[in-house]
C-alpha cells in the first residue's frame, strides 16, 4: 500500500510552535544592543588607525559615514522583530 504524500507546510507556524512576538522582540533587543556595542568598538578602532594623520574634512566624512552605517542592519533587525 502506497503512503500518502505529505506536502510541506505553507506557513512557518505550521511546523509547530511559532516564535511569539514577545520572544522575537526580546531576542531582537538583545541582538540590537550587542550589535551597536560591537559596531561602536569597531568604528572606534578603525578611526584610531585611519584618522590620526587625516584632514578635518576626512574626519568629518568618516564620522558621518560611521554614524549612519549601523542604521541599515538595525532597521532590518527591527523589521524582523515586528513581523
């Protein structure tokens, strides 16, 4: 006798227990805080190596880019948290 073919679930929650919004926000908050802390340390280290001999304009450009570069990954993480 042939076994019936079982199709994969159409929605991730059909696999079993889905992650609740509360748990997703807790995980996202912890990851966001860790990401910002690590990013700040890396940006500071790069600035210490690259900027000592640079002009004021180069410093301004670096700090402007470094100050905005974390926004995209943080935005993606926040979007995931609110899904």
